C-alpha cells in the first residue's frame, strides 16, 4: 500500500530577476518527501494553475491533471 502524505500547501511570491521569474520552494517540502534539491529536476505543469511535481510521480500527475482538464470543459 502506498503511503499518502498530506500535501504541503504554501503561498509563494513570484520574484522577477534579470528578465526571469522564480518561485522559492520551502526546504520542508524537500524534507517531507525525502528529496535532495541538489540532485533533482522538477516538472512544472502549467495552464491557468502551476503545479510543481516530483518527476517520480509524473505519470500519475499527468493523468490527474488531464482528468481535471476534461471535467472543466
């Protein structure tokens, strides 16, 4: 059985710097998921919302986001 963790939800400000925009991810997100930020590439899923995803869960998140998009139409 897969252990479901409560999602960490934080308000984050978008910071503009040098023509790019950045979102800071809090260290507790990495700690809670046992991830090393120096050894990780994250997936950004965006349409009207932005979701930052651990690539390990890319397929399940893609399915979930696709289902949400179908139900919005």
